[in-house]
C-alpha cells in the first residue's frame, strides 16, 4: 500500500492509496481481520478461538457412566484322560472327568478292577461307556506284580476303605461338582466279587450296581433283598465267559421280581474281559436303565 504526504500551508496531510482499502476488504472477506474493538487497559487485542462443537474431530468422547468389564467365570480344569489322583494313605487312584463341562453336582462311577489289573485300563473303558454320565474314579489297590505295573486289592474290607478314601479325595479336588450320593459302583472280576457287600455297607453312596465278569454267586436272594433295602435301584450284569452268560439272565429275572431295574449285557466271545463293542452296548443299556436320570444337563 502507498502513503502520500503533502504539505499545505504548513500542515502535513496524510492520504492513503486506494490499494490500501482494497487490501483491507480482501483481508476482512478472508477472515484475517475483524471489526476493531478496544482492548482492556494493559492488554493486547487477541482473537477469540471459535467454540468447539461437541463430537467434532479431535474431541474425546466420554461415557457419562462407564460400564465395568464383565468378569469371565473361572473354568475348572478337568482331564479327559486317566489322571492320577492323590489319596491319603494309599497309592494314587486314577480318574477321568465327564465328557461335558462341569455344571453342578455330578454322578460318579466308582470302578474297582480285577486281580493283576490296572486302574487306568478300567478308567479308559468306562470313560467310553459312561463318560457322558459323570466322573470315572478307579482306586488303585496294592501291587500284585510291581515289575509289570499290575495291581489287586488286599481284601473286601481294605478295598472298601480305599474306595471311600479315593471318593473323598475326588470331592476335595472338585468340591462343587462331586455328588455325595446316588452314584454307581462298577466291579470287574475281583471288583465284581466285592461289589454287593461294598454297596450294602455304603448305602448313602450308591444307588446302582454294575458287575462285569464276576459276582454272580454273591447275588443270592437274601443279598439282593439287602441291596433293595440299601437303596439300590439299578442292577446291570455283563458277562463273557459261557458259564456266566448262561447264569446271568436268571439272576436278572429274580432281581426284577424284587423290583430292581435289572439289565443284562451279553458279551459272546469276550471271555474274561470286555467285548469289542462293549462301550456302545453299555451306553444303550445305561440309557434304558434308571441311570439315564443321572445324565448331566
């Protein structure tokens, strides 16, 4: 812009070039300058910042009431393969968890093995047969052949004491998920021979009895009446040796006359052991029996 000074009669006149007004107009139009205002005494004139509209870019949005993060429920670690369980005063038992996640009190299948046997073998078999219904717990017993990892039990009374100790250990490990009553006793061979006496002496613990390859001679009429009195509701027999296969159906008939929910699983060709299709056949029998009421929801 240009400023011209002219002297007229001794006075100095200051005039501004037309370009000056043009530049002021352009600056005003572009928002560079605004209307003049007198600043307060001692302060310079400063342009006020534009008010920020809530939600504009650069402004952090805050919730009026923050929502706390939900706490994830703690999941109980539960093995799906035979796992050692410490039992006070005894060798470790073996156990397997149910197929489904734990959800409240759950039934237990307590499985006592035979002579020269292993608890892990019984846990594997019964995991396939009844893992959909509950825990599988297999007390170990005492060594019969340490070199080959084979086990037996030191008599009926000793087996009962170890069984109760193993059950207590399982409850300590899963205090909210082991049902203290209405469980199933399973015995194979020697464990089947002990079975009737053990369930009668533990009436609050069991309401079902499963005998595999043994125990038929113990199931006379007086013993079966004691089973009913002790609260046993279901009896399942599974036999493979020909002589036992012929006797078992007669025992089932007598048991039904006493009001027991009795079933027979035939295992032709199995001998003193389990048939190849035992797990599938056992699931069918268990589904037909009153033990199906134990199914985990």
